[in-house]
C-alpha cells in the first residue's frame, strides 16, 4: 500500500503542465505574462505598437564526457562535448495588448 502511495506521489510530481499558448491567443495580456512568468529576458516595442518579448524556459547546458584510452597510459582517449541550447518562448502582443502569436526559440 505504501509503495503504491509513493509511486502515485512520484508520478504526480513528475507531471508538468504544458501551457497551451494557442488557446491563449486573443485574450492573454502582457501584464498577465509578467505576473505569471516574471519580467522577460528581452523585449522590443515595434513601430506598429506591438511588443515582442522572450522568456527563458530552460537554460542551456554543456556536457563533457572523457573516455580514457586503454592503450595509452599517460594521456589520450577521447573527449566528447555536447551542448543543449537554452529554450525560450517568444510572445508577440498586438497594439491592443493581447497575445497575437507565440513561438519556441532555441539559442
């Protein structure tokens, strides 16, 4: 019984809710975005009055894996470097202040 309870709590903790940005188009404001996600990493106001802003969702990381060589006792082997980019969400708000478009951006 305890194992089932622990499993249920673990699975509930691992479940993340994804935001349905498409459903928010037309009735989600810049102020709501700032209240929900904090200030954006960057933003720009366009000449037509619209605002484009980007929020950091996941910071990129770099992984390094060193594999020693069995045949070279002093140095050698291989080093593998993998980089995962940072993930942003770019929200475009129209001149009326409502969400007009969204996009995932990787930098």
